[in-house]
C-alpha cells in the first residue's frame, strides 16, 4: 500500500514538473496588437446594476463608461476633451455653462439598432433621475446639489412627494425648480449656484450622464432601476452583447457609434474570477490580457531570473488613490462615555505632529508594495493628476513645495527623528498638565474577516511602538464584524480611520471641502471625526484658520493658477497642523499587454476605464519597454 | 401509501414554513444598516434612512412583516434583489442560475455515480488486489487533499497540458465545462467508490452469499443479482437528494471556475445582505432537502420490498 501511494506521489510530482516546464504566455517576434481584449475582476467586483446614474461603484462605471458617452472625457494626460459635447463655454465667469452637443449621436439597443437620437433633453432626464429622492435613492447627488441651482430644493421636493408620486414625476416641476435647460436639441445650459470654474469636469462623472427619455417611458421607473444589458440603450463605443452574472461580460463594437476616428477593440471581455492567483494562471495560458500580481506571485517572479515573466513585471500607471488616517476628535469608550484621554491628546497639535514626523511608514508601505515600498508613499491629501497649472506643474507638487518636504523616493520623506522627539516631549509636557495619562491608547478597527488588513494593522502597531515608544502611545487593534459605520463610526469607538478617496471632479476643492470645518459636508472631519463635538478652543481655531484658507482659494474663480496655488497653501496648512495623516497610495504590479500610458488619465471622474485608442502589445510589455513608454509619455506631456 | 405521502407532504410544508419563518425573523434582527450601502450610510440623514426603511416596510413589527411575506409567497412573489442585481426580481436572479447548476451537477452526478459504482464493485470483487489498492489510494487522496489543491492541480493539468479553457464560458460551453465537471465529479466519485465497496464487502461476508456459492451460483450472478442489489439500497436513499441538491450548486467549484451557478449565490447574498435572496434560497434549499429525503425513502421501498413506509415495525 505504501509503495502504491509513493508511486502515486511520484507521478503527481512528475506531472507538476512537466506542467512547470510548459510553454509560457510570451513569445518572441514582432509585437502584435491585441484585438480582443480580455480583462478580469475578482468576484467581489461583479456589477450589481446597469443603471449608471444609480451606482458610484467602479465595478459598474468601468463597464458602462464604455457603453454610454458623457459630455466630456479625458485624454491620456488628463486634459478635458470633447465627447458628446463638441464645445462648452461660460460667458459669466463660470456661473452658467453652455454645452454644444454633437448632432450625430444615437441611442442603440443591444442589437445595435438605432432607437433615438441623443438630444439635450436626455441630460434633463438624467439629472431629474439623480435628484429624485425616490428614483435614485440619493445616490450621486452630492455634486449636483452643491453646484447646480435649485438641485437641493428639487431633491427635498421629491422627498416630500412620497414614493409613488415621486416615481411618476415628469420634467415639468424639475425644469421650474432646477437650473438646467435645453433651448434646443443640441444645446444644454447649466446654471450654477456660484461661479464654478471646474464645472465641465463634472461631465466626466456619472452625476451628469444622460438617459433617454424614450427609454424611461418604455421601461418605467422600476424597469430602469432594474435595467439589464438586454433593455439598456447604448450611445458609447461598445455594446454589452453577452452578460452572465458572475461569469463574464462581452462588449462588442457599437456599429452606430458617432466617433469614426477613435480606435476600438473588436471585443472587450471582462471575466469574473475567483482570485488574482487564478488570473495569473490564465495569463500564463494566454487567456487574459493583463493580470494584477499578488505579493506571492510577484516574489516568485522577481526572485527567479529564469521565470518566464521575470522581465515583464511593471507597475500599473493609474490614478493613485492617497489613503489618509483621519482622526476621531471625539472618541467614546465602549461604555459610551467620552474617551477624554484620547480626545485631549489628539486635540494637541504637538501630539499629532509627533505622529506626522515621528513614524517611518516604510515597513507599512511594504505591505502594499514589497518591491518598491516608497513608490506608494503618500505626502498629500489630494491625488496626483487632479489638476495642473498652466505651466504643466501638477497641483500636488505645489503642495509638496509648500510643505518643504524633501521627497526623493529613497528615504521616507516625512520622517524627522529630531522634530518628532521635540514634539513628543512638548506633547507629554502639555498633555500631562491637562491630566492626560500615558501611554495614550489609540484604537484602530479592522474587519474581523480581513486577515490582510489585520496583518497590516499589526505592522502599524509595531511601528507605533518602535517609533513613538510604548511609554507614549499604544495601539490597540479591534475588529468589527460587518458594518464599520454602525459598529464603529456611529458609536465613535475608533481613534482614527484609514480612508482612500477619488475626486468626482477636477478641482482641489473635491478633497479640501471634506476638511472644511465650516461645512456640514466635510465628511472627513464630521462623519469620520465627529468634529461637531469638539470643544478644544485651540483645535477649533486651527481648523478655522485652515477653513479660511480653503474659502479664500475657493473664492478665486477667474484665475485657475491663482486658485490652485491658494488651495495648495490651504492643503499644506492642513497637513502642517496634521489635521489628517497621509499614509500610502495604492500601487499595483502587473503583467500586461496594455500600454497604460495610452489610456485616459485623470485624478478625478471615471474616464480612466474608457477603452478607446489604447495601444497594446500581444507579447506583453517588458520592464524596459515600460520605462521607455513612461519616458516618452513624460516627454510628450502637453496640458491644455 | 397515499395517506403516508400526504402526511409527509404536510409535514414537509410545515417544516419549510418554520425554517423560512425563523430565517426571516433572524434577518430582521440584523442592524437596519444592511439595507444601505456604505455610501448611503455616510450620506443619508437619519430621517432619510428612516423614510427609506419605512417605505420598504422594514420599520413595521416583525410579525406584520412576516405575514406580509407569507402573502407575497402566496402570490409567488419573492421580491426583488437589492444588492446582487439591483431591482431584478429574485425569481429571475435564481432562475438564471438554477439551470446551469442543474446541468453541471447532474452531468457530474451521472459520471461519478457510474464511475464510483463500477470501480467500487471492482474493488469489492477484487478486494486487496491492484484495483482495490489504486481505488483506495484515490479515495484517500481526494478526501485528504483540500479541494482547492486538487482543483488547482486539475486546472493546471487541464489548461496547460490539455489546452482546455481555464474558466467556464457560455461562448465555448462544451470545452470550458470539462474542467469544472471533472472537479465536481472528482470528490463524489471517490464517495460512491468508498460506499459501494464498503456495502458490497459487507454483503459478500453474509451467510446468504455463502449459501448462494454452495448452491453453485456464478460469481457474476451473485455479484449483480444479490450483492449489488442489496448493497445499493443504502446508496439509493441518497440519490434523489443528490440529484435535487445539484440545483444548489457547488460553492467552491463554481467560484473556482467562474461557473455562474447557484453555488456562490447564498454566500454572496448573505455577505451583501440581500435578504430577499437569502430568504428565497433558504426556502428552496429546505424544500429540496425535504423532498429529497422523501423521494429517497420511496426509492428504497421500490428497490427493497422488505421496507415499508406504512407498516409499523418496518416503517422507517
């Protein structure tokens, strides 16, 4: 019996070796273009709706942005370029925006048959749907309500109407109340509450997307809520011809697409896969065009020079989302009483700055990028590529200049042991006088089922112990079961929360308004930080100063360079007071046949997933080729 | 028999009703924030959340909600999905997946039943021979190695050596179904082999087999007319359940090969708090389980006339 089992094991090992020696996905020879793109998402990212107006999820927008065209889009350098709007202008300094729509765009059904022309009224129906409390359940309302005249009033009006009446509304009251009009079929006018220089960039986001009034009439409100690829109308480059939930979506070319110049793939397939490991296996057999590498796969590839993909690992060029720790200014103990020790400590600026300068987060960054951890070092609250000045300077560069941090990519830029020691000593003195006992306990929550996040948190705990000292601060890691909002945030049990954020539109206000202590919509301060309960005069004054700088910047609407410069000063002030703590940016290693540098890029909106004019190499890109592409990309950078 | 059937049917309906009611009430004990996405939780005011919950009837007392649910069931209305496929009727969400799981499950069941029983017979017939040893080693291997590992090995072998598609695709439904079906059959074949061998070996050691041998019956006649028939009775009881439960799919195999079946649906709908789907699935699963057991009992009486469903003493 033992002999049989050992023979069997030998057979299995031999088979594994045979398989291990199998042919790889790369071939030599002239690079060929990929005509049928095959992408994937993991099972957690399956689409839950085909109603673009309803969802803010990337899983939804990354498919539908290829099926429905918006007013504007982005080029590969983040410049705003025409899409269904051929041009746009404002004659009153940004309060009224007029978009001139092209006249050859059509809506088609899943069979590619023309159903209607795309007309300005479709944007009226789109915005009515968004602002109708009972139709869209409040999704995607933040931006239109804060910018478009009468939007908030209409939202409240529909809320009062009740479910049935609101679902049956047409455009009559909407047009009376909301600052939007369609003087003719190809002209669309938005009236903003105030001068809004960035308003056209909102056109890249789903909140200003159109829906055909005829389709709504055909499907009804509930029908459009549950719209499927079979019932959806398309105006973009592709049509969803095959959709099997939790399996795959196949997009093929829209035969009636107005744009005959842009290049498209013959087909784009999104497979839903169990994990990135399965995806790696499929990339090896040539079944995928791109794979995101897990830490273990990356290690296997990079540590073995004989690995077929050793020269092919490249870092994805994408909008890097900065993740920050947002303080909880009014933490409670588990019994519901205020955690005075923590609240007093975090209100002390020296205490916060001892964290800011005192922790070298490199080991923490290694959890996200083990090969080049410092490439995901976050310095700012805002993301790169958000906006640029007229001379091409990225906005975040201005913030870094204002911060005076020597960002060299070789050492953790913010770490300054001397400053940290000074601030720690100052904090201990000041806080002791206020009755704070040491060590101060900080509580950080992770989801109980998420082992990766738990491991990350343990690294963080070790860093805090190492750099701040157990005599000063201790980190306690706790877990929540399913809902951070209900279990942690609502009872205010955490000391800080880690959050990443992508802007909906192209303006620094998108980030900074969330830290404006005078604004109810400052979610980072009020929702995550319970700032409304703060009583510390010094902290309130500091937050007030920063808010003032934000207001000053926001008031500049006629000179974008001056506006961005002022916002950069406000953001630097915010960080110099450590009202939040930038920690890391996402960074993904991949094997790919797609030239990321040819994709649309912007630090806001959702156009990055638009799959037109994409360069590819069916053999996959080597790291050397990738570096060359990056160099060419930077050399050709043009900002409008 | 009819009386028994009616009695079992009523008992089954009552059981399903109790199970569904318990699950329904348990779901209503969850925090109400399950109804909202994280974005909605952040954005909506408490008043707006309450309005939304009230409109959905979730602020009524649980018994009122339960009675409303029963009324919906009488109209065959399972509600709509809220998180898996927003706004789509639950019946549609489930129906699209049942057919696929049923297809994969029944094909793998037929394959594993055929292979398992045949190899099990051969193992029993040639006990301690080479077939028996190889079969036992296979059974041990399949049961000892985690499914994820054996699936991975099969995936690598199938895709890189045989050139089969790694994932199921409806655009290549036959070739792409080979690996998932093979994986599904992998484990159950071992199960049928194990139990067929075990029951047949048990039967072979009984006195009536010795008598049959003394009376001069051929080995073939003994094996198929007597041993297999008696050994198959305990297996037969589980066949209807096995067949019916193919509808529920396989969580691991379907997820591993992206088969859009029922397997991952329950786990997904629980993790995403899609309560309408959870309730419907629990009802379906409970119903299938109960019907399967009942049909198994009936099948046993057909195969083995000694078993009666009604007579006291012999009744099971």
